[in-house]
C-alpha cells in the first residue's frame, strides 16, 4: 500500500524537475532578447525619467537635481502645448485615413492577377524610400513656383497655393505626404490577413446572394479585426513620433503651426542644450502614446466581448 504513494511522490518530483528544466531552457532562449530589450528600451526609459528630474546640460558637467520642476514648467509652456495640439491634429489626420486607405487598397488588390501584383508592388514601393527622398519629391509637387500642381491651378484660372507656407494647409500637406509614404506596410498587413479568411465563407455568402456590403460587414471585417487593431496601434505609435517630414518640409513653420513634439524635443535638447527639459517633454510624449494605445486596445477588446 505504501508503494503507490511513493511512486506518486517520485512522479510528482520528476514532473516538477522537468518543468524547471523546461523553464530554464525557455529562459535561455529568451535571454538574448531580454538583454537587448532591457538595454535598449527599459534602461533608456528610466534613464530619461532620471534626467528629466535634473537641470542637465548637453555639454558640460552640470547635473543639478531639481525634482519635478521641469514637469511643472510644462504646464505653462505655450510652445509645448502648441506642439501637443499640432501632434494630436496630425495623428487625427493620418491614423484613420491611413487605416481606411490601406484596407481599401488591400480589398481592391487582393487575389491573383498580373496587374494586381504590379499595383501591390507599386503601392508598397513608396514605403521603402527614405524620408529625405519622400519630402524632396513632395516639395517639388507642392511648390507654388514650378510644382506639379501649378498647371492645374492655372488651368482653372486660380493662383497656385503655397501649401507649405500656409498655416492652414501646411499640416494637411505633411499628412498627405505621410499617407503616400506609409500606406504600403498596413496594406501588406491587411493583404496577409485577407488571405487567411477561408474561401468557404465567401462561397456560402455567394450562395445566399449576400451583397458586397453584407460580406464586408459580416465576414471580412470581423475576420480581420485583430489586424485592424494592430494597424491602428502601430499607426498611433508611429504617427505620434512624426519628425522627419515636418523638419525637412517646414522646419516647424509657418509660425510653429507644424511644430511637433519630437521636433520640440530635438530643438530643446540639441539646440538649446536643455536635456533635462527635453527629457520631460519626451516623458510626456511617452505618456500620450501609451494612453492612446491602451485606449485603442481597450476599445478593441471591448468590441470583441
């Protein structure tokens, strides 16, 4: 009678040892990633917060502890709040439009066919260009002197608009440039998701004589919901970090109407040498990105419930 409990005890010990061994093996495989993640993401995050609590010069040895003084100054910094408004406006212009446009292109270009394959390559090709090339191309397109749009204005008897020199049109022009540049990657993600939908669902819908709108709302969109959520979060995180387009096309002008948070961080840290204050602005940007991303994830999971 005592042999059964002893055997069960030995089996339990061997099972626990096997689980510990599996955990160590898993940790060994994860260790390189965890080291890189901690070294390039976690440590810089806490280091940035630590710097934001100091009057920290870019050049020199000044490292004076000032606590939350930098964060208190943010509340009365008119330029900071202007950069926040500009960044939020840019995100509102690009994230929904990028998601809808990428999904529309994916729906139009999915499936076999030579021309569809060519068009998929054409739309994706823009995303491999550098920001310098993209902004140079669109500066030539939007130029009020000899841009590609000038003949269209003159054909209708109107004066060419200086898009990048207008407080009204500068940010939409940068948003349009970003849409042209960045639509390729979310389109590819949607194409991959659409390819995973079982063909039997569409065949059953065809037998039931379902309309295209019904197929889209009842089959396609529910099936790719995780990808839509992924694209939205990636776009929120990416567009909040807008820098190159605004820096190269308008330098934050005219009258700071296109000044973004990352530009403000760059100017404060590397032009004014106020690294502590720039780190405080960077922490504020991190909180904004985290908040909007978590809100989007919460809304997505609530919709799945």
